[in-house]
């Protein structure tokens, strides 16, 4: 999208781990060193923890690329399982076959695993088990993990176990009932977010790997990246990717601090203010407090208080401060209230998206979400298999996307969001409504209105929309093409402008039509390339939406 504009060979801030983009900060290098020491020298347990997005997976992938040739590694990515399932997974990772009759017996599985470990020891090989997302291990599985370290020879342990997890793993292992396991941990390391200098180095490193020949982010922009991301690599990636797209849209080759704040706001659904504005507000606040203190002192000295004026009426008590009646504007024909409590609209308790997902987990599967989304289009699924294939038979087309809230708003169609909760579980929820601060989630029997910044903690940009093309086929349209799709494109753009279609060149994608497409893309903050891709077509279709077709928010009337 913006690659050629900035002279890049590929996207520098993809959130999928790629060893070529490895940036070993001091923290990451030290974490890797701890793991390598555990793999080569010690037995028992090694523990690595860090907040979500700090780069634990990247460190583990680097470790796997540097494992010594005499080591066999079993990697467990989803440890939410029973003890016997956990043991069987280790056996499968090590290529160890277990007879069907023995698969339900922990003793039989452990005996087979022990024979495998002894054989490896005799050959001079080491067996390593890496457990990712280890904070999801249950107490009975952890006890089984501890018992595995009892497999040993008179001189050394036969199994090395590395536990990778979020900070909750430390809290889990601090439990009294797990103290025997905790005592066997020979190495602990907690991965902290990047410092300001490391954040700058991280961004520049990824841009260089992607082919950047010059500095794209201004120094002030790099400082702002660290501030809005707090040094968490995953957040850095998402923010920088969106900032590059914003710079491309504005046709500027230098990313500024303002673009970074706007990008972070669009991705995470909240407003980021400049640092200097916070200082200014703080200074003004101190002056206001000082002024109020002076006025209060003067009132006290004069023994006069508007809240203690003499009155023959009994005092009326309230738990909230009140505003005098004459300070409240009232509607004509109504009686003003005697006092109005000063209650903030934001005082309502915030909704926890993780609690909401936990309560509704039974209805957040892929099939359940598609069933609700397609019902908004008046379609009923006949089964759980291939929902997009079923939709296509009804004239509906699925469009898989990865982007920001701004792109969701531009498409303006109900969407399925993919959310990942604190336990690493994926949930598919239907976004049925959207405004500047809140999203309405359709959870089957009811809707929930949830703050955008709450959802953004668990949403990494993956979503699916459904639309109904007006032609028999859908394809990317570009200059030189002909057909009904081009005729629909021209007719739709003309309808938005209130102009009549040209029947002579109606089905030809010429330069004039390409310019019209660019103008439309620019107006709707899409990639301005003059190519009518599916995203552009969906936005155009929504702009001319038929009455009754599902939308996130009503279209602004044309000409207003």
C-alpha cells in the first residue's frame, strides 16, 4: 500500500514474528542468554515472563534457531489441557508413539517417556520441553510437570523444562501448594518493555531491514512512538504501520509526532494529547487550586459561606455537591429543580471485555458469529460448515481484513472482530454499531455497548465484513478493464456526484474513471491508487446503501 512511496521492499512492522527483523535489545539479549544457559548447562526449570507483546515469542523463536545439535525440543503452544493430554503432546512432539490401549494411563505414558529420555541420555542427547502461555497451566498439570523432573540419573536430570508466560505465571508459581515446583526453578527472567532509546533503535532497525534508505520517522515522532506504546514491541508495530499509512495518505515522506498520535488514536480508539498540553493543563490546574484556596480563605475569614447562609428552613443534606438553582439553565415551561447533583457521566463502571467474553464464551465461536452476522442480512445458515460459501450462494461476499477502527468505520458494515483474551483464547464477536467512543457488540440474545479502548486491548486489527455486490462477479478493477463491474463502478461514482452516466464509455475503465476513483479514495481515507479493489468497492456500495441494509452508523445524506 505505502511501500513504493517510501521506497520499502516489504512491510517493516508486520506483527508476525520474523527472525530477519530480530532486534536484540539489552533486555532481549539477556533473556536469550538465560534460556541458552538453561538449555546447555542446567536441568529442572527455566522461567521467562513478560507482559503481552514484549517479545517473548520472538525470543523463543530465536532460541529454537540456536538450540545445540544434540538437543531434541518439544514445543507446547496451548497448554490448556489435562495432565494426560499434556504428556501425550510431549510424546507426539518427540515422535514417540503411544499404543491406543495406553493413552489413558498416565503411568504408561510416563514410563514410555522415561524410556525415551534414558535412550536419549545414552546417546548423549538432551530433551527440552518449551511451554508457551504457561500461565494457563492448571494446578494438576503443573504438578505433573514437577513430577517429570523426577526423571533423572544418579548424576543429572533427564528433562529440561522452559516455562514462558505472562506476569500471572509468577503469581501462579508463588502459590503455597506449588512451592515444590517453584524451588526447582534454576533461572528466572522478566522481560521488560523497551526503553526510549531502544524503541528508537527498534523502529530504525526494522525500517532498514525493509529497505529504507533514509530516516522516515522524525526524532519527535520516535519519542512519541515510545510514549504511546510504553515500549511494547507489538504496540510499536501496529502504531508505526498505521502512521506510515497516514503519512502516505497525506503524501508526506516524513512521519511526524502528530501523525503518530493520530495513528495510535485510530488504532486504539482513544485520543492522545501532546506532552506539552498535559504540562499546560497541570500548570493551569495548580493555579486554579491556588486561586480556590485563596477565595476559601477569604470566605472563612469573613465568616461568610454561600452554603451556610442564614435560613429559617431546616438544612437539606445531600451526599453530592449541588449547583445553586439560578446557575442552572432550564427549558421554557419547566420548573427549575432546587439543586442539581454534580455527577460525571463517566462515573459509570467500565465494562471489562475479558469478563464479557468469559460470560459469553459459548457464543463467540466462528460459526456462531457468522450466524448472527448473516442474520443481519436476512440470511439463515443451514449448518456450521463454510459460512462464507453459504453466504456466496445467497449473493453475499465475505471480505477478510486487517486494519484499524478508521477502516472499519470507512466500510460501515457490521463486522466480525477477532478478539484474543488475556488467556490467549480467540473469540469472534459481531460488531453491530459504532460511534466515536463505543462499539455495540451483538452477543446473540442481547447487545452490549463497550468502550473502544476496552475492546482495543484484545483486538489486533483482524475483522470480516459481508457485503452484497450489485454484479454477478467481483474482482479488482483497474485501467483498461471492461464489463458490468466497471459499468456499476462508473454509475455509482456518478450517482454520488449527482451526475449522469456516459453510456458510450460506461463499461470501460479509462483514465477519467481512475481519477474519479482516486478522488473517492482520498475522500474516504483509503489507499489512493486509482485501483478499485474490493475495499474501495465495499465503501462505495455502502455510501449508496439501500434502505434497510445493515450499517454500523447511518450514512450522512449526500449534499449535506
